[in-house]
């Protein structure tokens, strides 16, 4: 899978408590940020900027805010990451540190993101699945998007097999390009023949061939099974919408 990532969080995160959603705008997190921060607090820059004393350069204010937060976080249980470029935001590893930060800087908060259910946490730990936060599914009906395209391994395997048969680089090159195209087309035709509830787009750009397939949870296992059987070496990215 293309979207395999590393998670370095030592303990399973907590679900955001209902009291957080009562006081703040809450959105599900799309990942464990940077592999170790399950919680994200985004400041409302307009509100923050109103707190800057008149005549004070905002860069100086952010510089002082950085050291102020560093002092505040000295008693944190775990790591944090404060970013002041662009939207001011804080990534936090520990739930108690997260709630302490809300208590200290709550008046500045625009929104918070984190795990909203145990099922959501399970998805965050699924390393071959990307998450995207949206207000509705793809095309208002599909929870998943599968992007599939030729990988180094697909090209390499076909190159090795066709070089021996073609007895020459030009013939081999033509053969593996043709075979890749045919394999992907076969995969798409197989999906269409099953009458899955899908939306498919297919593209071919010289040596490279790719497809994007939108589908529902009901067809998830079957579509991935056909992918593994027909185009096992093609690169894959799977994205799931969370509302």
C-alpha cells in the first residue's frame, strides 16, 4: 500500500469527552499527526491578533508566545508541537496535557481535532488507510476512494519477464507497457461486470496507467480482493471519508 505510515505513539489515545464538544467546535482527526500527536488545537488568529498590544509586531508577539507556552508545558506528561507559522496550532500527545491547554488558552481556540470514537481510533491505527475529514461522502454516496497506478515493482516484474521473451529492449519495453495497460483494464472491466456501486475514472499517460475508483463499504472487501488477484503489484492508496 502506498499510504503506509509510521505511528510512534506509546499508548492508545483517549476519545474526546463530550464536555469538549460542548465548549468547542470539534472535528475528527484525519491522522495521528506526525505519528505521535492524536490531538490538535487550532487557534482563531483573528481573536489572537486582537490580544496583541497596539504597536507590537506580531512576530515579536509569536516569539514571546512560543516561550510562554514552553514554560506552561514544562509539566506536560508527553510531547507537544507548537506551530506559529500560518494558522497558529498545537499538536499534543497526552490527553491531560490537551485539556490543560484548553483550560489555559480556551478563549483563543477556533477548533479542536482528535479521536471521536473507539472505531475512529482503530481507523487511525490502520496504517494502510488514509482518512479525510469532509462534510459529506464523495459524490454524496461513496465512503472510499481507491487510487491505483503502476508501481516500481509492477514495472520491474514485467520488465524482467518480457526481456527474456522479447530478446531485446525495444520489444520488451513495448510488451510491459502493453501488459500493464491490459492488466489495469482487466481489473476495471472485472469491477464493472460485478455491478458494484462504483464511480470509475481511468487514465493512461505514456508508460503510466492509473485509475481512481469510488465505492461504498459494502463492496470494500470484494474490490480489494479483485485488486490483489488481478493487479497485485500496482501501487495503491485508499482513502476513507469521515464525517
